[in-house]
C-alpha cells in the first residue's frame, strides 16, 4: 500500500510540474469531454480500513491490524457547471481487519490465545453521493477536491447472528453512514479521461453490536467503534 501511495503522489507531482513549467497552449485531448450533461465510467482501486475506539474506562487500546482491500464500481457524473459536478459511485468494497486484545482484558478469568484475536472480514455495497469541485483545466490536467456522504450495506456484518464472541463471532452493524473527503486529478488522454484520486472515509455512527453478556470481555468496555478508511481509486471515463 505504501508503494501505491508513493506512485500516486509522484504521478500528481509530475502532472502539476508539467502544467506549471510547460504551460503554453497545447493540443487538448478530449476538448469537449466535460461539456456533456451526463457522463459515465468505472473505477478500480484499493482500500485500507481501520477502527477508531472510544472506551468507557482507561485501558490498553485494542490494536487493529490492517490489510489492503479492493474496490470496484461504476461512476455516474452530472455536470452542474465548469467547476462543479455531482457524482454517484456505487461499488463493491472488500476489506479485512484484525482486532488484537491485550491480556489485561481477561484478567481474573481463564482464556486461550485465540480469545485475544478477532478477525473482521467485510464485503460492502458502498454508495457515495459526492460533490466534485474542480479547478480550471490546464492543458490536459484538471485538479479537484471532492466531498460528500455515503451509505454502505455490510454483507458480512453478522448483525443478526444469535452467536457472539463467546462463540468466536464478532458482530458489527449491517447498515452504516459515512462522510468522505478527497482530492484527485483528471488527466485527459487521447481516447479517455483517467482520474487517480485519494479519499478518506469516516463513519458517522457506532458500528459495534454488543455481546449478549453485559460483562463480555470483548465488548463491555467499548463505548463506540467507528470506521476510518482510505481509498485510492483509478477512474476511467
């Protein structure tokens, strides 16, 4: 994931430098592309999901081991004017997180090493509604920022499973809401528009489904558990 981030920033830096240092007028690729009222495309990308925890009492933090996931989806774009667009980006997001508990959570009771680890694999139907604010196009380059809200249906949530952590099942909510902030750059190529972007995704609600036992060592001290995510997408239009 570090290599992907490095590649993204290097690409953006090269394009900005190219626009600034060689700004005299050039042949414009897809000159009328942004004049269409509606446009469509698709994206592929990567994600890294984390959790932010709030606790009832001061204890050692639950450590989240993060893995790189995968995104794929469609893009529908509505042009408002030369600088503002409304975008709908429904897609499939696959992620994995592992929670590592300290042994202090189980002080006074017998436990096994497997009790200290909970794996959360998620498959989301993720639907962001975004507003894209673009700068003026410079030759074949157009930077932008994007902000909006999204909803996600977690197909792997286990929310309705009657089992819980006592049977090694960590449950989270099925439906979630997020706000999203990001930056990117439109690159107008000969045959299509290519857009690398990076976006933060932040949950607006508690996603934890508590264990039935109010004294559960896995959930009793968690006041709130919220997703934080990072998306790197490559869009083709």
